[in-house]
C-alpha cells in the first residue's frame, strides 16, 4: 500500500491507472461513525487523493456543502496547507500512518483560511485505503477555554470570598482539598494548614466532622451546624462542607432553658401580689373616683374582709348569718363604692390599702337580741 500512496508535496497530480472508484455507501459502519461524531471530519482516498466522505460538522465548520469537497482533490483544497511539522506529516501520509495532532490552516471555499488542529487516522473505505482527517477549530477551542477559565475563576473567587464557611473534600480519601477564607478565619488555621488534612482528624473535629463540634487552633470548642453537598469539578465528584457557627445561640438557649427550669422548680404559683396587680391593671378606668375605706359601713367592711379571704356568697351568708340576697346587696354596694366589678379586683384594692388580713373583721356576727324579762 505504501507504493500506491502519492506524495502530494512533490507531485502536482496523479491518477492511478486502473483505479476503480467506489461511491460512498451511506450504510457503512465507518460513515455512520463519522456522521455521529461531533468533531469535524473528512475522508480522503490515498490512491487518488480525492475526498470521498465529509461529516455534517465539517460542513458547518467550513460553511460549505458536499459538492465543495466530495470528489475534489487535495490539490484543489488542501486541508494540510500551512502544516506546522511538514516533514513528519509528509512521512506519515506517504506511509499511510497515523498523523499526530498538528496545527494547520484549513482552506475555506471562499478563499480564506481558518487555523485548526488536524489529526489523521488510516482507514479503509469502499475497499480502498483512505485517511480520516479530524479537525479542531482553534478559535472555537480557545474561546471555550477562555470561557471555562473565566467561569472557573469566578467560581473560585466566589468560593474564596464567600462569607459562608466552606471547604471541599475529596471523598476518595476524606482529605481536605481547599478551604475558603471564612472557614480559616473561624477556626484559626490557614489554607495550607487545612489542605490535605483528614476529616477524621480529632484535633479539629474531636467527635467527627458530622457531629458539628469543631475545635479551633487555640483550643476553643465551637458548635456548628454542618451541611454537605456533592459538587462536580473536572468531571469528578467532591464533597462541599458548609459550617455555621451557632455556639453563642446554643449557649443562650441553654441559659434560657435553665432559667425556666429554675423558675418552675422554685415557684409553683404566682404570688397573690402579682395576681392582684394584674387584676388592677386589667380593670377598665372609671369616671367616678373610688371611695376609701372610711366610706364603707361596718357591715360592708366585714363583707370586704370575707372577699379578701376568698369566700363565695353562700359561705359569706352562713358566716354572717344572713340571706344570700343580703350578701349580694352588700357586695354590690362595696363594688360601687370602691370602683371595681370583680372579687379579685376588690381583694387587690383592699390589700393595697393594708386591709384584708383577717384582723379587720369585727362585726361578723349579728348583734345579740336583748332579752326582756316580764315582771310578775
């Protein structure tokens, strides 16, 4: 096959006698592979140096049609024009060997050229030796690289300057790949100190990283809320750990819980003074100025004293040896004179004036009826 290959760099044109041209078979495996491959590709026969197949992506790259390339010779449209390593490409093409990646200028149908990286792979098509050329658009590749570099730079900057404390861990060995400035500031370690550190290191994570306990470089113990997410970097999965320091909040919560527990254990109920003050504050304002203790009759003072002791109307009626209606009338007059409308408020009013300790009851029993003795 080597003797049949033509040197396109030394011979202007050659047509091999007796060469039988085979039209491209659209159902061949090679054609299906080329058509489905995303890279621009074109196939050239080595015996007559004519193009026998071209991919859709190649036509899109060159903004051309099949007629611009098929059955045309490399002498008309040489895709190796301006090749960088001339000698190596010439030798590989003549010997039907693989052409390594090399830079070239692709001749466009409109007369312009486009810088590309081209590779060659010997193949057989239609029973004849051919060379499959695959191309990479340098301009598009450089633009993609620039876009990727910009994206990578922006992501790295956002990670490094984020106020959230974060680090990236390689799950294959659980070693820290990189930590951002916020995390380094929180725990007092530098990036180089954390890089390559295992997440099982008890010096920093005494109870394991998932526990939330973090020990700073100076030995302080922090309580953190920790979350983990999986991210992809260069097609590899990494673990992104995020830390939120909640030490002060947990201390406040524990202090509040302790204070509530102490209050409950020491006080089973609120004092009467607090209840009385609450009752007085909840009373609606009245237009009439309340009366004083001196405005109450002796019986009304007795009733007020019994109210302070917490008696209901029935108990008060039995204590005073009067009817229930009489007790209700006395209570109503007391309410009216002191300006309240509830027993709790009346008791609070009396206690606020030093009345209601039980020593104020002096006429709880009715006065005895005098006995008249008839003389014979």
